[in-house]
């Protein structure tokens, strides 16, 4: 795991997932709500899955722009805000 940006729950890095080089590799769901009073201290790509147009529900097909795409499945580690790490 790599250290994540230490952002309080209300500032959760705008939902973007970046690699160690600062490249955006994914985005959290808009509905994601980090645990209250916690900060993310580590993040890693737990898996990368491939989604396909032919496996997409009909309601979402108008949003699909290609036949296949990769989705990063993150693992996020939280600790209570104010605990402090060195």
C-alpha cells in the first residue's frame, strides 16, 4: 500500500484516485461518503476489472462511450482524525 493524501473526510481528494506519480487512475462513486471523523491514510488498487458494453444494463447504455474499459477497485484504509502518524 502507498500512503494516501491525508484529507479529512469532508475534503476527500475530490473523489479522484491518483497513483504515486499523481496520475489519475480512477474516481470514487459520487455517492461515496467517507466515514465521519476519519481520514484516509492508505490506498491501493485492490483489483482492476474490465467492464464491457454488452454486459451493461440498458438504462446505462447511453453513457457508454466504448466497447470495453478498465475500472479500478480501491482498498482504502482509514484512521480517526487527529490520531496523527509520523
